C-alpha cells in the first residue's frame, strides 16, 4: 500500500500533467488559424430554405439562422421587415469565418448590400421609379419567369410597362409563392382566387417583397430593362423555356391558346 506522502505526490503529478495538457489544448484553441469559408448566397425562394442552406456551410444550425431572420426587432434595425428581408441578400460570394454567428452574418450581409447599392445603381433604380427593395422584388419575379439571360431585360421591360400603366402584373410565379406550391406546372382559375398580397392577379403593383433571391442577371435586367411596348408574355408552346411577347390583348390571346393546346396535348393539368 502506498504511503500517504507518496500517494499525495502521485496525485500532484497527475494534476500537473492535466494542467499541462489543458494548457496546451487552450493554447492550441487560442492560436489556431480561423477557418475561412467562401459563402455564396443561394438563389432560394424562402427564408426557411436560406436558413437551411446557411446551416450546411457555417457552424450554426438552420434553427439559429431562422431565429435571427424572424427577429422583428433585429430586422427592423436593419431597415427591413420579414417580407422585404430577402431584398437584403445580394447573391455574391463572400469570405466569412465558419464560426460566424447568425446575427453577425446578417450584419455583414447588410454591409455588403449597402456597398452593392452604389450611386450609379441608385440612379438606375430611380430612373425606373423604383426603390432598391422594389428592384429586388421585381428582379425576383423576372428570375422566376425565365431562365434565359438574354430574355430577362425584355421580361423586366414588360413588367415595368404594366406598372407604368397601373395594370396588374399577373405573374404566375407570385401565385405559386402565395400558395407555397412551387411544383405547379399549370396555373388554373382556382389558383388565381388565392387571397394573398402576393397574388398579382388580384392585387395591382408589386408584391410585399421578393418571391426569391434573384440572380445578378435579373437585378441588372431591372436596372437596365429593354425598352419596348410589350405588355403581355406567354410561354412558348414548344416548351423551350422562352416566351412570346405581345403588345395587344388579341395577339396575347392567340399566343395563350397555342400554349394551352400544347399543355393539353402533353397532359399537363
């Protein structure tokens, strides 16, 4: 059996070893090189989807991001509300520390948003009689209407023509957003009865906020739209992803009927 004196010495040695090991661990933690990640703001439709994507890249989980993105006090301090907050996210790639907190990330992205809205871009927005949030809102509709970059400026110009004439935008993607059903392939009359401020068939003007985070191409299209007299658009009947544009309602109806026949033939309800 170890003597009391010897046992005490062994315990002291163990404690000393633990202290040294702990000090080394603490030193390594304090001196470790922070991990920087390249965070690309994704082109998602909802803040919940954005929170999920951010949680996959950074240390905080999606619930933490969702909590700050629904914090009305914080959002208000940034100059937004829950509907307009998506307008703050400029879809660029940023270098951030992986352990960045959700709140600090929002503050960083607000700074990046402020940097994005240069004097030149603000003047371009003013020329279209739009605020930065309204630019992002219209750009989100353009984003969902077409995947063809060379068509975006024409789509933007068409919706600006409708706004100028105080016509309802009648944008199908806003109905999908209102319903929360993004898989809809064909908008029916029943869908158009949805009582939501995002339903641009029932409400004139822009919806309360963006229906997605738009691409830079769509933002540019709104800031520099194509000048024309089109006020109608309809998907082409060959399902190529492009659109037929029209200046008159009669021409639009002919385009719409061709597209409807193509949907019927393809069995798309």
